[in-house]
C-alpha cells in the first residue's frame, strides 16, 4: 500500500505528506514512524527538488 501510493505520486512526497495522502485517499490512519520504517525497508526514497541558482542577470 505504501509503495503503491509512493509510486502514484512519483516519489515526490515525504513521510508526512504521504501520511496525509494515504489518510485522505484510503481513509486509513497510519503513524508517520510506521511509514518512515516501511519506506526504509522497501528502499523508497523521496526525490529532493533542487533549488535553482541565481543566474547572472538576476544576481546584478
């Protein structure tokens, strides 16, 4: 269930946001520590968004 929802949202949700997503969609109450533990066991990692650096024109 956790891996399915992680794949449905393309891996961009962290633990707390995934918890709220599962609560809203599947009407299940899960502990965030349980979600974090299963993400570690299944090898699921959140895709971290990189910040865009300042371009030369914006830095002036």
